[in-house]
C-alpha cells in the first residue's frame, strides 16, 4: 500500500468507525457559467492553493481560518445531492425523505471536514499538471498529476453538468476512489450493525469535529 493510498483509507474511511469570517470571494469564481471541466478544476485548485500560500494566513494559529475558507470552496464545487446516493447505495432509495436529508447533512459535514484536512496537510506549493478532459454527454473526467519531489500522484476528478455548471462527483487519488471508499465503509457498518448504527457513529464523529472546532 502506497503512502497516498494509506492516507485516503485513513482519512476517508469512518474513523469510528466556525463561522467563516474570511472574504467570501474565495471560491466564488470556481463555478462560472460556461467554464470547461478543466477550467473548473483548475480554478477550484487555484483557489485552494491561494489559501494555502497566502502569507497572511501562514502559521498554525491561522489553520482554522484556512480550514473555513477551503471548506467554503468544497461546498460550492461538489455535487453532494448525487454523491450521497452513491455512497449509500443500495440503501438510499429505501430511506424516506427525512432520513435522506439527515444523512445528506451528516455526510456533507464529514466529507468537507475530511477533504479539508487532506488539503491542509498534503497540498501546498506542488505543481499540478492538467490533461485534456474526456467529456461524454453531461459527464467529464479531468486527469491531473500532483508533481512533488521524487513523486508524482495521479488525481482524477469526475464531474457532472448541473444547470450549466460543472460539479465534482468523485475524486480518485492514485487510483483510489473517495466515493467508493466511503460506500464500502458505510455498507460494512450497516451490515455489521444497522443503518441506525451508522448514523450514530456519524453523529458522534460530527460532535467530535464541532467540539474540536
């Protein structure tokens, strides 16, 4: 298991298992009308990198502000309505509307926190290479490579078109799908315990995040 696969399994598996005071201009341009899939991914990552390298936000004391700004970008660029259906497959359709909304709220909070921690801890001034997008209908795949010293990490973004905007559905890092990793973890907990057991673990995890914040 490579270092990056281990990171993905650790961060995006169930490990149980602030109010944003920064300028809201961060991330606003990442969902521009008419942007190509590559442009969308590039603007999203450039927004994240701008936060990570902002000289006014350097140091551990500004980590919470960086975290809030990055979470803002994630919230605007990922298609959570569709992601929840995939990560809870095949159980999603069996839930009533109230349970679906509760799960979506929990998953969105946990995903944003996990993905933000991944970005904060492992993405800084690296060079990112972009390949031409593979577009098929309303779906697109953008392949990128994070170039680090003595290491190149492939990161692929799956996107879908929603109201003339591109939103991210999944991210594969070194071949490991974040959505599939969540789905396997959730199904395993449901089979071993129950759906309510999964919700209980997710609620506890969100409480721990809120407490630490």
